[in-house]
């Protein structure tokens, strides 16, 4: 049975059982895209851990049970609401390009960009992982339990084993075919059985990863960026059969997770906060919302083709700005205030007609805009998201990734190493102007990851959410925000709303949903519309009176668990 069929069956079943999908609680709540990771987070809450502790335990557990999507061999973005201050804070744990990754990293000898499948597997695509440094920074600021305690659930899973789920089985099959695992004996040994994807229900153990986790628990985060673990990363990147290159001890030692200022804006009285560059998530979401604010989305409702037409128009205009202006702000000028300036968005919104598609979606000229060429990276959807709230009211929302399925396909110390550098735009300049998201040593690639916290008009946090899905992540979060704020849906119903994106010359709507049934009506606005597979892995928390409830995407294997 294909992943598409499984996803549709899961969506139907979860919709039928929707009242059971969310767990309400007066104490803490966690939600993750894998039940075993959610259980790890709940275990930490029950031991007296904070939301930050629970989130980090889930990140570690997902390293074991969801290796195709995330883990300590990758990076992430972390947004935290500190109940003591009432303010959001963010940590950038995005991977960095090593010194060997110059502007020609993904160019062929003739100067043309490599095809993605040539650049993806092997050493060229590996960035310096950031999740362990992110974890250390979050634990130092908000952790309550000892550092080592956060590793216990993941170590147990790696040592005792975990069962292969239908989703993991299908990821193994698909990815091993695309990337030719015959060139990657270490990952084949872990996830293939007799040369075929490990069957559903197979008990997998990863003793090398258990050893890595024990070492980190005992020695602290510095053990990841030096010593035995660091040497294993360097050796894996240099010794691979495909695209070998240098990721050195100096590259690892230089890595730093960074505190960034949260990017916040308002929509219908709600304050929405998320990550700034090198994430494009908060900026692009705030742009789309700003473009839509003059329309009465509430009156239109979720069953209106016009509402989805308007979302599609705002989406394509905002993504045009994203492609031209966004990148790592430590390396390029990113006009963040200009991009989310209400006056700029009001003026740009006038391009949107409620009756017809614009047809051509060009970048605008926000205040402070530099000369830049639009060029977009090809993000893939091997990502995950998880959320936690504790009894004190601290809230954690984190998106974590190794990029494509099983990252670079390289294994070091039992962990999958990311292929995050393929999130850079392969050509360093186009049409005589520099590309914001070009490759450079020490630079962090642009991301669509969108960990988000929403504050109600009374100033209290009311939502925390995020998703997987590559460049579509922004839209998965966006339709959920519209669902809750404009359409008054509870969180579990909002994340079950159909997904929408764009491609080619028109819109893509999620196959087998109410939105695909609207294709003839949407096409009448003057833009081609096609049904497509648009999977997501949203997790969400929603304030429920004095407590919180959580939900996980019905398209995923995820769950929400109360403390």
C-alpha cells in the first residue's frame, strides 16, 4: 500500500475520530509526529521537567524512531514562551556550511547547477549539525532536570529497539531506490533486511546511536563537536563513495547556536511570533496574513472557493518576495521590517482581486530592499515538528530536520547526517545580480520551518504550532492560523483542513479532500488548479480555558498526550 493511500486512510479515520485526537489537560501537554517521541516528552514532564526539557527529549527520541526526518545529525529552530517574562524567545540551530563549501559547491565543471539527485546523497550536502548546541542553549536557559535525564528515553529506544511503522517502511523503500543505498553500506545495514526495506513491525536496534547518546549525556554537548563523535562525522563526510569532501574538526568546533529576535506581527488583534532569518517562516506567514487582512475571511468561510482563491493569491505574492529577499541575515541584507510593514502589505494587497487570478506574481519593493535576483531553493520534506507546554505555562515549539528523507544518507555514530546544504540556491548569481541564498562558508541555508506562537488579543498565548513539508510548511501553518482565527475552528479541525500550495503555472490542492472537489470553481478564477499529494505533519497546542489541549496531524502517525 502506498504512502498516499495510507495517508488518505489515516486522514479519513482521524477525521471520524477527531474528538479523540486532542488531549485536554490542566497540566502539561505534548504532541509529536511519532507516539514514542510524544511519550518521551510526557515522561520528562511527569519527572518535573520544563517544556524545554520535554521538547529536547522528544527531539532526541525522534533521532531514533524517525531517522528519515530529523535528529541530532541535523538542525532546527526553537521558539519558547517564557511564562515568567511573558515574552517569546527563539534559538537558531540551523546547520552551517563548512569551510569547504564555496559558491561553486553545487556547480558542474561547465558552470551549470547540478541536478538535485546528484547533489543530495553523500558529502557535498552535509552541513555542520546544530541541534545539540540548540539543545544546550535551551537547557541552560529553561531546563529544570539534569542534562543527562533528557537522554534516558532515547537511549532506551536505541538500545531496546523500536518497531518499524508503515510510514518508516515506505520512507526506507522510496529513499533507498532514489539514492541507491548500494553506495551507502552503513545506512543499508541499519534499515534494510535481506536487501529489502525492513518490514512493518520489525524491531530495529541502533547500538551505535545508543553509545553516541550515552556519551553526550555523560560528557555534555561539547562531546558532539569534538572527540570520537566529531571524528566520526568528519570521517563519514570525507570517506563516502558519493561526493566526498571536507567537514573538519575546525568546522565543528566553530558551530554556535544563536539567540535571535523573534519576528512578530499582528492579524485581527492576534500577535503572531516566530523565527527570523535564516528561517522564512514567520516573515512569509505574516506577509500572507497582511495581504489577506482587508478581506472578510470569516464571512467567506472554509467552504468558499473564493476564500481559497484569496489564500492562493496572497501565497504566491508572498513567496515571490521570499525568493528574492530572504537568506542568512548574517551574510546578506534582509529587509525584515520592510517585508512585514503594514503599509507595504496594504499596498501590495491591492494586486489581489477577489474575482480573478493575477496570473503573474512578481516580487515587490519593500522599504529597504536591496538589489537582488529572485532564486528559490528546492527544499524537501524530511522534517518534523513537536510542541510542549508545562504546568507553569512555559511553551516550546520546535521544528527539527535532516532535510530530505534520511538526509545525506550518511551515518556517523548511528545518526543520520543532514543534507541541509541543498537548501541553498545552487547558482550564486542570476541575471547579473547576487542571489540571497547562495552558498558560502559558515552560512546557514534559507528554511521554511515555521515554529509559531500566537498571542490572543488579551496578551496570553493561545496557540503553538508548526509542521513538516519543505517549502509547503509555511502554508500548512498558514491555513491552520486562518482556520482558528478566522473560521473559529478548534485546533484539531484546523490542522485537518485541506492543504494548498502552488507549482508550475497554478495552484495545487490536496488530493481527496473538500478542496480538490472545488477544483472547477477555483479554476474559474483564471488559474490552472490540480490535485496533488500535499502531506503534512502539523502538531499544535491550543489554550482551553485555564489549561491546554494538543493535537497531531491526522495525516501523520502523531499523537498528543496529556501529562
